[in-house]
């Protein structure tokens, strides 16, 4: 949810699983131990990465809807969380760079 690189990918309609995995790599392993080889990532119900491999369904992912659902399964237990975030659009960048403090 905090990766600006992934937010840019969403804005560009690019279901880039590499950017998701890179963001997962920033998680403190002591807080949430998991095996990266068991991770599954789906966007809008389409698996794009499973157990170390990109999936052919990635070509079907459409990120143009304002609501994008990203499901990440770490295969590390039964806990779950929901996080809401935003992408980085031209308007967002313009609005937040147009003023001075």
C-alpha cells in the first residue's frame, strides 16, 4: 500500500507482480515470517504470481477500474488484513506539488 512504484504501475494499467514482491520484501521477517517461495498474488481475482512464477493470466488483468483488489497470500497462517490506498495519478502529483509550505 505504500509502494509508490506499484502505485504508478496501477495507474499505468501494469499488473507488475515484481513491484508487489519487492514491497513484500520490506516487511520485517521477525514480525511476519513467511517463505517467498509460497507467496500467491492475485489482482481482481486473477492469479498473477504463484509459488515463484508469474502466471499467464496476467495478460487478462484490467486495472482501469477505480477499485482494484489485490490479494496476497503469504501462506503463513490464518490471519488477514485489509488495507485501502490510492494510486498516483497525474492530478494527485500535480495537486501535491503545486503548493509550498
